[in-house]
C-alpha cells in the first residue's frame, strides 16, 4: 500500500502569459536526456547553485517553484510521449528546473511516483536531490510496488558560498538517512561536479570515500561549463575553473586518476574500486542488479573499474543490434547518411540527442553522432584536461 505523504498545498499554476515568456525548452515539460525521459512540469528553485543547468534556460532568477500543469496532465504527457516505452524507458523527475525534495515540490514528486506506480510500470525512475530527506520520505519511497526508484544525492563538498550556497552537510545527512531506510528503492552518492582546485583535494576525496559507504553505488562526474554558466561566474566575480567552455562535461584526467587511486583496494579482487562508476546509468543499473541500460559495455575502457560481477552481467546482456533493423529505425527518426554498427556503438548522422537516446535505450547499445566522436578514454566527456586525441 502506498504511504501518503504529509499533506501540503499544491503549487500555483503559471499563467498562460508566464508560460509564453519561458524558453520553449522550459515550457515543454518532457525532454529526452541521456539518463532518461525527463519530466519537468515544475520550474523555479531557490538553491542558487552557481553551476546549475537552469542558466541554460534563462530562468535562474526564478526562485519560487511554479507548475506548468497538474501532475495528472504531466504524467499523461510523459506516458503518451512518442519516445516512451513502458517498462523500458528510464525516467527522471524534476531534474532540470527545480529540486524534487524541496518542501513545496516534494508532494508533487511523490504524487507523480504514485501515478506512475499505479500503472504497474517497472521503468527505472531517477530522483536527483541535494536537499533534505527524512525517514518519513523514505517510507513513502519504499511503498511504491512496481517502479525501480533510485534517489541520487548530489554532493559536491564545495565550500565556496558563491558557487555552492547549499551546505553539503545537508546532502550527506540525506544520503545516510536514505541508505539506512532503503528497502524497495536504492540510493546513490552523486559526487558532482568535481572541479580541480575547488573540491578535489585529498580531504574532499576522503570525505567522498567515507560517504560512499552509505550508498548502494557512487557515480563521480565533472562540470558542465557552458557559455551561460561562464558568464554567470564572470558577472559575480567567481573564480572560473577553466579557460574555455565545452559542450560536454569537463573531468580532467589528473582528477580522475587521483580519485581512482584513493578508491582502489587491490585486496578486493572482485571489486577493487568498490561500486564506483563513471556513468550514471552504470551506477543505477548496478544498484538494482541489472545490466546497464545505456549499453556502456561497448565502450570497454569505461568498464575497467567495474565490479567483476557487474561486468559479467553487462557482458551477458550486451548484444549488437541487427543493422537492417536499426537502419530502418534510424531512417524513420530522420537519420541521413550511412548507419553503422561497430563493436562500440551505433554510428548515425542527422539525429539530435532525443532520437539517439530512444535508439540507445531500445537496444541497450550506445548510439553516437558521427559529427561528435567519443575519443578513447574521454568517455564522452570534454577534451579539456586530457592529452590531444590521436587520429
């Protein structure tokens, strides 16, 4: 039986005029992102994290959360979306324009989960937060019967108040609470963004290593440093971490190596780095005892830190799709040029991210844009902080 959370008044609706003033990407509550079909019918957040992707949507100054539509209407849009596949498509809730565990947002988060669970859907659902989670919240999360829910707790350890005004101790406490009470759901330490000279000291890494003991898995990743975020840093006199911007996350080789060195436990031959992962879907899949739904096994250098049992699980589930079938699907989605299935990925041209992710989740196999190659050992990340790629 679903536990009913403490009652709170629902958030006010944005007016039609207010919605018309939003960027089109923000006014559309459903977006396909790499880790899933993302539902964002609540916009506005008071947490003011300097590196937040809300800068990309020109609504960083929108502090009070408001709703675009009812939860029921939003769930209908999500499950009726052209790319939604029951029991297959991973879902994310409120990960683009607010925090799902804010006190005024939380009732909507739980209601959306309830509406999805009542449909007996078994899809992965990712809930990403850096805010307060208590034992009562855990009881609600444990009560859903069908969904594979993962709560990813964002923890950076950054103590520069202009960049990270939220005390990281809040996330640390929430992580411990979630892990202590976990039954049906799983919880991950989402260690991000890691920025050289800001939160990658030996002390920061030791703190993350300790926190990793209170999670079913740990995922570490770098910083999205786009033009809008760089402009915000300059306008507010914040130290810019890089001399250039990038379309992909920046995670320098040196920082990664220091993290791997700290986590390495050679005595544990089955999992020498513990459950530590470079990719979100890898950590989520591991926590639920499943193979990675993004098919990262094809990018074999990603797997060199994976526990051996997880590696075997992914190996046994990973299959190259039929070229004729995937070519037909890609053409229907708008692909141009040759479609190729390599031992690493499906290579396509002319498809933006949503149809690529649709193919990726359909086949459990990486789908790459030929115009934006994934260089060896970059793992789909920016080249900043790595040696120049070889031809």
